[in-house]
C-alpha cells in the first residue's frame, strides 16, 4: 500500500465545536493514521495526516463533514512528501 502525507486546512465554524477532538477520534478509529490537528489564529483548523493512501483519503473525506456541532465551508488539501516521522495522532495547542 502506498503511503501518503497531506496538510489540510478546514474553514467554517470549526473552532469551539470540538472539531480537534472529533478529528483525533476519527484518526484513531481509522487506525494507522499519524499526525496532528490544531486551531489556527484566523479561525481555521489545520491537520496533517500520514498513513496508507486509502486511510488518508478517508480522513480528508471525514474533514468535509467534520464535527456534528460545526459547519465545514471549505477544505484545502496540500500533498506533502511522506516522511514517516509521526508515530501517533495528537491535538496540538497554541497557534
């Protein structure tokens, strides 16, 4: 299976609606996804996903739906070089 790494920015009502916690839970439920999620100062959420290509694709699709309490208006995906340097999926704090 091909490995992949992406950086995703999500716009909409995505802060203060448990988006980071739901993203972490979705990544852990998917299994085999490493990375992190954090709030940005401009109100967006940013996440990095690393893992099998199909699992990363499912996480991107999950981001299009997001937290049940939020609203996703836009998801931007930037492919990055797979590094394999992430071991878990974490919530990062601080902007």
